[in-house]
C-alpha cells in the first residue's frame, strides 16, 4: 500500500511570465506591460529570496 505524499505547503515561487515581443505598443502608456512585468519580477525575486532562507537545502 503506497501513501500519497503530502502537498507542499511552501512551494517555490514561480517567476512571472515575460510579456511577448509585441505586447508593448511603445506609446508610453502609464501602465506599460513592461513596467508591470518589472514590478512582478521584483516581487518574485523578493519572494524567492525569502523562500530560499526558509529552504537552505534548495538548489538553483
């Protein structure tokens, strides 16, 4: 009889999906997809750093 593994309660953060090459219209929108992506990427990097502190055994 095999046991089901418990779900990971602290999964590694996933990076945001980068915008496609044609998603920015280049017109200087106040909320450009590239700016939003940069914000998401910064939050991801902070979350990943905190996760790595909680999981020192993790490798890149």
